[in-house]
C-alpha cells in the first residue's frame, strides 16, 4: 500500500506546481555585491528548478537553519573556513528526499551550490530525489541572473545581515560535542537516510 500512497503525494505536489511560490526579493543584478572576507568563505545556494515546485526547502549550514528556499530563489551567507555540511530538507508532505553536501571551505573564496530535484509519478512508477551540486562561477551566474534573493532568516524573521550565520556557525563549533544518538533517535537536520539522494 505504500507505493499508491506515495504516488498520490507526488501527484498532489505536482499539481500544486501550478501555484508555486516563487521568491520576490531583489534580482542578482539589483543586489549589492557581497564583499570577500579574509576570515570567512562566501556561499551561494540557488534553486533554479527543483521539484516539487510549490514547496520550500530548508537550507542548513551544519546545525544552523539558513532559509526556506523557494523556486527561482537564491540565498548567500558567510561561513568560517573548514569542513562544513550544507543540507537541504523538505517538508514531510512533499514526499521529497533530503540532500547533503560536505565542503572544505577556504577563507576568501566564493562557493556556488545549486539545489535540484525531481518529483514525478504516474501509474506504477515514481521518480523522487534531490541533490546539492557544485557550480562554477559562469554556470552559477547564468542561473542567479533569473532568480530572486531570499535573505537568510532566523525564527521566521529576516536576519540583519549575511554575516549572522557565520556568527552562529562559529558559536556552534565552540560547543562541546553532543552525545551520539542511536539511529532510531536521529531527527532534524543532522540525519540523512542512506540511499535517499538522487542518482
């Protein structure tokens, strides 16, 4: 019975795409350029096309939630140098799988990521998956040019600047490690189901 139920979820998500929520912030050209920093890396995440189109995907920097990114939207934030995991998490009703990417960030460098996803089904076949991909500057700018900026948020409210998540990441990295939970207890942005990424 799981497959028919999953098919219904995917079908409903696809139908909702006709009224997809698109970002309405400034364009990439209108946005004030972000300055390079000697103590941090600059990270862009763009969602040019990721299904289901009508549902937002939460973007996380390690354990700090950055923004809920919608179709044709992008965000940017600073992160301290070192190894970090950027995560994309979808709502349960989306039927979409999560995605993670680990990066070794260098101070003064700019990184571009694209969130892609497919969520389609008809009859007995279903294709679902999402992924965060690295982009080169040229490929990123062509997609950023047609997307709108979404300011990072905290508690549903826009943060004061793109540097806030840098401060949060630095604070989080200074905390003592938490006790490791068993697989059955793992919840939230730190858990990724094996085999759930898009092939």
